[in-house]
């Protein structure tokens, strides 16, 4: 039986990102993916949020995505666009890029890291033991792993087979989304009627002066709210035609679909992100309406939170209890996403009372302070893990500062490319000794004379040293007199090495 330290079920964005994180840490990881190739039909997600772009920048691969996508202001809540161009981040924008391209670029990176991907088969079951998991594949073969991670979507077999509950709320609305040809030309953009929301746009587009400009060629992407809820069969061209006629009075001569898919606002979250040697990430752990484009981005961020922790446990650097912090940190983040998307769905209903509420919300979001708070939330820039009280940086993303180091100018994110923890000393050079952790944590003396500013919070006091986890979140901030560094190093990166 072939073996790997970690087996990941699913080669979507979450599974690919997790595989890359584990490979950077030197962990033997393999992916099992039911699709026989990278080709992805029915792509729903259309872009990356600011924080996700930052995460990719932390690994040195953001430019691969930026070179193919369309930079735009993509943060939205309840149909209201939220501009983040004044936010203190190098990436104060989102990126329009279809999921099939996102997956292709991530898969290329993962292949460079020599991660094997078993395509054309899927996990058919597993048996969990004290020290391993036997993974049965649909092709009759088996793999043995120390840990199995389900990144296999909202209908996750891994989650179901592990017996992890998936509580939440049933759907209230159903939509069809498709890529088609039309003999007629619909009005481009997003439209709202008494039936619900629908939109039309070319699959190929450009962003010019902040506006979407569709090209005059190529297939049309259409989304339409269905008149009735409850269909469970695979959607057909006839279903799409009926839905368009009900919503728009015409189907615009729809024909030649490349793909048609159905989604609802079903909202559920796994009760636990870990059960023994089984872990969940991405849609396997949480499903919700696509409002605000939160799904793909939340999944990628799950992967980056989990990857370094799982690597340290596999390598014996940290105790297995470190994996419990994955659920503790990420479960509340997804719970907030569920709440936000449910609110957004409710606010797009078109009865007069909800229209009044929506108009009131839009008026509030036109004010600077609410705009900043909601924009930071919808772009992933306000994520705060609760490490207790202390400096405002603690538990939040580290800003990508332009530093001066002994090796010349250096960005913080460049120091995170290899996914190693970083102790950044901005005080007296050589004044912090991390020798007992030097095999795991990089220490860098640097200078930074600028302002420290966080999205939504504003300017914060300049620290003299920070401990940064591989996911880019701050695990310790130096207070005077210096306290707690050894505890923080041990908590996150294992006990000291005894020389």
C-alpha cells in the first residue's frame, strides 16, 4: 500500500493551496481528484479578494494571477460596492479571474513543488486508526496516510464518512448559472426583479477606468433566479430557458450551452473541522450563498491556516493539540461569512419593506466608517484571531512593510516565501536570542521608520519586535519589558531544542 504523510481529497483551490503549503514545509503530500484533468467546467467563482492576493504574495506567486486577471474593486455587501483603494495594503483591490484559471495557476505551482496528483479517481472510503488512515480509492487502490484532509466540496464524502454533523439552514432561493450562446443580446450587468436577481455578461471582459467592458465576442455568462425551489436533477437547457422567460419575459434565444449549474443559498457549517486524523477545509467545512465571492477565498485562507500547523505535527515539531487551533481560529471566521451571506440574500429580496432596508444599508455604507469596516470584512483584511489582549497587531495580518535589513531593502512578504515563521527585530540589532528555535524560526534584524496602519483600525503603535506565523498572522508583539516570547515560540512552533 502506497503511503504519504498527508492525503488531500480534492484538487480545487483549497486542496491545491494546502498541498503547496505542506510541500513548502517538506511534508510528503498527495492529492486525489476525481476529474481526469485540470479542465474545469461550471466555474462559479470569479475572483480573488485583497487578503487572498496578499497570501499568494506571501508565497511569491501573486504575480502569476495578477498577470492574467483584471484588477478591480470587487468588495461588495448587499449589492453595494465597497472601495478599498485607500486601504493600507499593497493590494488595495480585488482581482477578476475565473476559477478555472485560478485552479490552473495553482496546479502549476503545486506541480513545481513535485506534489503527486492522482487524477481520475476519488476517495471511496477510509478507515481511521490510532496512527494512520487507510484511504480507499474508487479505482480499487488504497493509500495510507497519517492524516486525511477533506477538500472535496459541499457534498464532502470525507465529512459524511467521518460522521461530522453539518448543521445549518435549508435553501430559500435557487439560481441557475451557465455559459451559453444567445441569438438576442440581453442588457449586460446585474438586474433585480420581483422574482430575484439575474445577470448577463461576456465571459471575456476588461476593466477600464473601474468599469467592466465586455468584449464583443465569446460565450455569455448568465445567472438567473429560478421561479420555483426544490429541483434536484441536473439542470438542462430547457430549465434555463424557462427560468429566463419567467424572469425576463424572453430566453434571448439561448442555445449551445458549454455548461449549466444550479446553486442555492443553502447555509451550513461543519460542527467540527477535525475528528482525529480527519480534517476539513473549504466547502467541505462550510457552504453558503455566493454573495460577496466569499467561498473560494475563505477556503484558500483555511488552507494557509492549516498547512503549517499540520506540517509541524507531522514532523513531530509540535504536539497534535496544535491542530485544535485550526478549528478554534477558522470556525468563527466561516460562521461570520455564513451570517454575512444570509444577510446579503435577505437584503436582495424585492418586497417593499426589504427594499427600504436595503436602501438604508446602502446609505449607511456610503459613510466612511461603516464603509471601511464592511470593506475590510468583505476583503478578508480584518481577520483577527483571538490570542488574548495586548497590542492591536496581535492575531491580525502582518502588514507588508518595506524594511531595511543587513541584506538590503526587503519586503516582509518576501521573508515569508518559504512559509517559515519569522521573528522580526526592529529594535537593537542582535538583542533577541532565539537560538533554541533557530532550526524552525528565522530571525531578522531590520529597520522601519514609517507608520504602522491596519485596515479599518487605522494607525497602531510601532512595535520593537514581532513574531509572525507562516500564515502571516502576528503571534507575539514585544512589550517593554520583554515578556512572553519563549511561551509564544513554544506554543506555536514547539519546545526549544536542547543543545
